C-alpha cells in the first residue's frame, strides 16, 4: 500500500494526524489536575484552589489540586512526568523547582512554563520585645558576634535559607538559620527562642497587627504601602529582592495551542472577584503580576542564573 493510500484510508477512518487538542473548541473537556508537593491547606494548595474557583466558572471543568508530599518534591515531579502529554496534568511550581534544577536534581527543560501568578515579598520579623529596633541593630549584633543572631525559617535548604543567606552575604554577616515547621517557626520567634524569622507579609500580618511581631526589613524593590516605615534591603545597599512565586507549568511535550488557550483562561481567572478577594486577603497584590509562556520562560532563565550564582557563593553547589 502506498503512502497516499495510507493517508486516504486514515482520513476515511476519521483519524487526525495533528496533535489531539490542536485548535480544539472543547479543551479542556474534563478536569485538569495540578500536582504539587505541599500539604493540603498550605500556601500552594490554597493558590491552586483560588484559581480553580473561577477556572470552573469559565471552562465548566474542575481544576483539582493533587498533593504528593515528601522527597523534596521529586516524587511529585516523577508522578507528573508519568502522566500523558495531553494538557490535563499541570504542575504547581515555585523557586523550589529552580533550586532543584540548580542542584542537578531535575531539568527545567522538561517544563513548559505556563503562567506565573503570584510573586510574594518577604521580611525579617522580630518579637515585639526584641532588642533590635532596626535592621541595622540586627546587622551590628551579627557583625560583633558572628553566628550569634538566629533566624527561623520554614524548612531547610530551600528558598527561605537561600534568601536569608543571601542577605547575610550582601551585608557581610553570618546568621545562624534554624529550620522549623511553619507553626513552630512562629511560636519559637514570638517566644524568643530565636532572634528573628523570615516570612511573607500575608502569613505574618495577623501577628504584626496583634503586636506580637515587628518587621525590620523587606526584600523587595519598593516599600509595602501597609508598612511605609520599613526599609527595603535595596535602600540599604543590599541587592536582595528574591521572592517566593507560585505558578503553573505544563509538560514539555504538551501542545502549544493548548498552552495558549489555558493561559488565556488563567488570565481571566485571576481577574475574577473571588481571586482578587483571595489576593487581597493574602497580601499578594503588591508585586504579583501575571506573566506567561515566553515571558515566564525568560523569568525562569533569569531565576536559574540568580540562584546558581547565589548558591555557588554560599557553597551549596560547586
């Protein structure tokens, strides 16, 4: 049988040679799963659910978060990569994946960057009765007695540790970083077992409003409107603007037409009233800017360069 005969036979049988979902008017036609490696109810899970609500209203289909914990996120990625390249399984990504890439544990080339939705700003916080009235007080103490100033982190070896260590590197001081779970981090900081903690404004806002914590410095380009008296590290001459971002990625083999369509849906979803309310409640509206596809890939490439440089200086990688 000739190639032309095969082609005619296939057409007669209704077989399409294009990718299954190219220019499909009904995509998505079923639920879209979003795999992540954090626990239910955590920041990433809440992020996915906040987008999922308007996503369902726009598409008529569910966006379902799937938590696969443990192993530094590698089991979640392995499960995601075993799924077919059909546009129905996304990955919720963050600086954690960039760090794993820099460490050689995963390859970001396997990801099709879809949409960066959130870009948070973190601060150094101290207990209300801390002797450090300013961040300069804290830096002076760390310089006078290297390692004496302890900073609580949520988890070890991740974004928090890189950001705090970069601040120490920029300021030429050594902090002692102490990893905790999120709840332990707060209780140990408020209780004075550690000198300070690193946290975004949203999760710490209630403790600031209650007077339990005071912010000393913000890692961002500009000051927060709600904290006009808190300086940025940049103002002090320290180039520390790393922020925790949350985003969606598709598989590298997924169809670009699907990606463009899905990005358009997410673009609508994050403008929905329900998502805007979540954004304001979580204090995510100040730096978050939706970027997608090529722009998001360029952002990730820059993040890889930044984290590679920082982690080399810190001795985390060769």
